[in-house]
C-alpha cells in the first residue's frame, strides 16, 4: 500500500509540474490507487481550504503562482513603451505578480483592456515575475462600470453611478476583490450580457467611501478612464530638467509681458504686451511658454503627454498633462523670473486688422502676474500697489489694442454667445460651500481676443510655409439642428431666418433679439447645442463659430498636446533647433488628431459630470424646497428644467406633470395634455419642487407646481394613461407659438 504524501510533498510536486496537476496526475505520481484516493482527496481539500492550493476545474495549482496558461487583461503602455498585463483570476494573499507582455511582429494589434489567453514563463532576477506570449485574443476591452457595491449572501451587486444606467450588475463571491458594503468600486463585465437576468461583473479596484468630499472628482476620473498618476520615470525626467539659457533666443525681457489669469490659476502659460503706434494702430505681443524645449519628441514626458492629450480641471483638483515640475514651475511664466517662450509679434492697423506678424523664440521676464479683477480695476482707473506702476507701460496699451480688435470682431461677426460660467466654491475639507456665476470682465474678453489672433497667426504662418500642423476645425451646424433651433426660437417669440446660406451673423441676430429678455440664457444654450463639436485635423476645414478660414491652437501647450504639436511645427519651420516636429510625429498626425479630440471630449464629460454631482450634493439638503426655473428641453419621458439659482439641470418626469396622458411632438418640442390641452414647451417659466437629489449620480428629480405662474389644470382621473388618437393640429400649434410671443411681450 502506497503512503499518502504529506501536504508539503504535494505542494512541491505541484510547483514542479504546473502542466500536470490534476488529482489523477497527483495520484499517479505517488502511486496511489483504489480506496487510497479518498484519503488523497481529503488532503487536497484541506490544502484548498487552507488557501495553499486553488482548484481549477479538475486541476490544482499553488495559490501564490499563476498557471503556465492564463487569461490576462492588457494594461496601457508605460513611459518606456512596455506593455504590462494583469491576471484576471489572482487569488494570492500578496500583490498580484507583474507580467510583461511581449508581442511578436506578426501578431494582431491589441488595445489596452483587451483580454488574451497567454503562455507564461517565470523570469527570475527580473523586476517582473512573468513574461507573457499571446496564444489568442479572447475579447475586446470589456465594459467598465463604476458603482456602489452591495453585499449579498453569495457575492453582491454593483449599483452603477451613471445616470444613464439603471441596471445593476451581479458579482460572484470570488470576484468581489474584497469590496465592502457601500464602497465605491470599479468593475468590468465578465461574460456576454444575456437577455435574461443581471449581467455579471468582477471588481477590479476599490475606490473607497463614495460620500467622501474628494470622491466626486475621483468618480469622474475612474468613470471616464482619465490617467491621474504619473509613472515614476516620467516624474524623474521632469524633475531632471534644467532651465533654458539664452542660446539661440531673442531677448524679450524688456517687454512689459504680463500674465492675466483667474485668481486661482494653477499655471500661467501666456503673457501679453502692447505698444501704441503713431498711426493709431498697435503692436501686440503674445508670448507662450516654450514647452517644446522641455518635452522632446519620443521622450517619456512626450509619450505620457500624448496619452493624456490635455489637462482636466475639477473644482478640487487638476489632472495635468505634464508633471508639476514643468506645469507649475519651469514652464509657468511666473513673475520676476526668466522663462523661455515662443512669441508672436502682430502689427494691427487703426481698424484692428492684422497687417503683419512674425514669430520669435525668446526669453521673457514678466513684471507682474495679474488676476482678471486686478487688471480690470487698473483699466477702470482704480489700480492697486501692484498695477499702479504698470498703468502707462502695460495696461493702457493693452486696452488700446483690445479696442482695435473689437472693431475687427464686429466686422467679422463670430458667434457671440454669452454663457455664464458657474463657479463651485469648496470648503477646506472639500464640501460645497457655494455655487455662483463668475463675473465676466473686459479683461477676460481682451485675453480671448489676443489668443484668437495669435492662433490665427500660427495657422497662417505654417500654411504659408507649407508645414504640417493640426488645425482646430469647427464645421457649420447641420440643417436638422438649425431646424430644431428655429423651433426653440419661434416657441420663445423670436425668429431665425431660413432659406439662405448660414452665417454666424444670422445666429447673432437671434441672440440679439433675446438679449435682456427672460429667454436670454435659453437661446444662448440652445444655440450652443445646435453647434457641431470642434475637433483637430491635419486638413483645414475652417472654423465656423469664430468665422475664420484658418485656425490652430498655439496658446496653451502646458495643458493641450495640440498646441505642443503647433509649437514643434513652428520650431521646424524656422530652423530653431532639433526639438521640432519629428518625422514620426508627422506620420501619425491623423492618429494624434483623433486621439486628442477624444481625450478632450473625455475631459469635458468628466468635468460636466463632476459639476452635476457637486450641484446635487449642494442641493441635497434642500429636498422638498420650491424653486423657479425654465423649461430647457423636452423629451418623451418628461421635461428638463434649468434652475435659476444654480443653473443646475433637473428632470421633470412625465409622471410628475399631471394626471393625464401627454403627447410628445418632437417637431414642435412640446408635450400636450390629452384632456386639458395643456401645452408644455421650451422656454416656459416653472415653479418646481425638488423631490430627489443624488450626489453620487448627479441626478435631480423635480415635481411641477406652476407653469407660467399658474397652477396646473386637473384632468379627469379616468383619463389617466389614455393616449391621444392624433397629433395636435397645425392651428393648435400656431396658437401655442402666438401664446409664447405674447408671453415674451409681457416680459
């Protein structure tokens, strides 16, 4: 009779024979037959219960090692371009092993998040434990979920925090990653989504308490996949950078180049100066931080900046494109220190038309870093101690140049939207203190006009020199979107002419009609929504919104990769050094354009979601309170209301509007009651009651109290749920529009 092996003998044998480790293999290795297998089975079960072995179907393996063939999830390339993978079923007590994925040239392209079946080889003495080779690709990147974990007897569920997802996800007991009840988690889909039952997910990361103040932006960062930690090698490269010298640079240190930014600005990447010319024109200087000097093509910094695409700004933090050693120091145009710049000198005539420009790689020293409020006060004749010495040399010439550019702007007629910017003020511990609208000064418009002109000059310069670059493209809106805007305008009592080639001047006339009325903000928002989204492209398709033929982004290379590309193109075009646009950069311009357009939209969505969540947190204590607002959107399931006090958007579900059936007319953008004839349309004033505010999703639910100052008519109870047999007549729609016009005249 064979002797039953000890637990250690079994563990040693499994470690030495990872490809032959079933119960049958173990029994054969130790000569165990017949009834003795029962005792072997008991020992194996003990080892499994103790966590020393993991059973995988009919095989056993060491819980602290990976099988030679494993399912992996690919991560993103690091700063060295190495691709790391993560085991999908790691059950060891220590940290998961590092796995270097080594692709072969003939293998198909893989993307971060893809799941693969791979063959693993141990790598003793390396900084990683395994090297992986592809056997086959299993599936594309699985769907990501960020939500709240709810524990159950067997595993748990994840309640998504996304307002657009109301379907929960089931988590098996072995896929919880140790998540605790009520904890915020990131998870990914496992297996196909069936038509029946809940989809399944596995927790990949625990994010902590969802009610913690700083969790608001953390949710958005994980939900949208924004990289928020720099690899150590990237930080080390940034910290090793040395200040630029005067070699090959023009000396611009005597120019009064001041920075004008928000008081809480985290970086300063542009400075401006002006000189009043005898003919009534002006010479305008715009100097931009020379980021290209520090971020060289192909460097670790460059690859990380490309991956991020841009900085992302939240009320409580910024996720920068570049490490702080650059963005907050060497590339930031701080007061009183030498900083390298690429500057453009532009000559304006007395009508504000740019008649010439030239680019310079130079060194500047700013006499002052000003806040918008400071600069405006100085221009208005109330300087403080810092701006008093700059009034004659800097402030007055800048405002003179701005007065010229306003003339040129009036002639050009760019889209003149006036949308208030919300400012969320937080307490020291990260909770919402107040929600206000930022005051807008001429100082803001001055900087905007100067930056637009500098961007135009950069696009024109590179086009003239026939150099590759990335244009900022904004195409004109579609006919369908213009028709939707026309409906909103008519419902508000205004007109938008049709049957002609669309120009921004036509939209500006609509905005002028609404200016000062109760519909001012609504028309501005509706006009903005009718626009196409701007993007980057190597070809020039013009910029509709700015009414410009050529436009590129040049003025913010600290926070936008597109601007860094334009800087490198200028360096190459002028022969300023070897840090210009590399051949590899040129070959992948189209890829870069698509990538950074996507990262920009990702950041915008994350910032918008964060604002919604902060607003919901701010209003959570006011559930049950009545508020005023205006209908800003109509859908089949209800109406959206923009609240006056905070500018927050809330949903008025169809069930909270009345007891009758409401017919949705997408053309007229109205809801009409089947019994009372009540018409609800965009632009109407409402009084609502806040019934629900959910900070974790940013959702606000409302109940309608009054419409245009009047209580709702009550339809008969028996009519509830009975649909209309036909759409509203044209005569009825005409009456709706006439009523809207009368409302406007009363206001």
